[in-house]
């Protein structure tokens, strides 16, 4: 299963994903590529693969990205194809953090992906979280708030809405979505189980 978590910058997507993976260590993390500069404390290959614009565009041209988009008007973000396809082919679950453009493209590339939108309890909470990071210039902060408005206008493309007001409750909500989706009869492991049960009873 591919769990896609999206929402505006500063809403807590990464923290929620970390909380889910702490409860379910078997869920793999898809590390996205970006052309933006690393923030303090970020390391290449952990939060993101930090690449040049030329490197990013080469990957896009050669089909190395499942999806990619321009975010905040200038930065490029994308999902490397190989790790996602390899994990899903092997029957392993994966979670990815992207924006609404990426989520929409991912739905086209992988229709079985589960799309979750994370929202703040209100606009002021989002402003407070962004300013509290102390990592953004005034210009960058304004860009992120404009991008948030666009993100909110596309909430309808998602299957689930998760309001991140209380952190533990929000992590529990994401876990509930994950566990419920794993029980869908459309998942391949249930089809295999069904075949085994029928065959064993016939034998």
C-alpha cells in the first residue's frame, strides 16, 4: 500500500508520518527530491534528496520520477520512481509526503494509492507554526501562506481529511486510516489469502 500524506507547509505532515512509523516500523519512507536548500538540521537522503535544478530536470526527462511539481512558485519537488515501485512489487507498505499537485499526479500513476490531506485547526495555527520555525524569510513565509490557500482549495481530491489539532490524536487518526485501508478486500494479500483458503478446503 502507498499512503500519500499531503497538506500545506507547516501543518505537521512529517511529524505525523514519523509518529505512524514509530508505531509501525515496517512502513517504508519514500524520500522525495527537491531543489530547495536544506533547512538547519536536515541531511541529504533523510528528509529529502537535495539536488540541483539540472539534476532534477534530467531525472524528470529520463522517467526517473513518478511525479513532480513546482511548489511555492520556484522549488521543484518529485518522487523517485524506483524505490516506490520496488517496495510495492515486494508487498511492502510505503508512505510519502507531497503536495496536492503530487498527490493528484500520484493518483494517476498509481490509482490504488491512499490520499490523506492534513489540515490545521484554523489559519492562525498555521501562521503560528510557520513563524515558530524561524527558518523562513518574510518573503518565503508569504509564499508558503499563498501556497497554503491553493492547497486548501484542492482538498476535494483526497479521500481522507485529518485535522492536526492534537498531535497524539492526529497520529492515531493516521494510524486508523492505515489500518483500515490494509483490510480492504482489494489489497493483493487478501486475494492471495482467499485463494489459499478456497484451495485448502477443496483439498
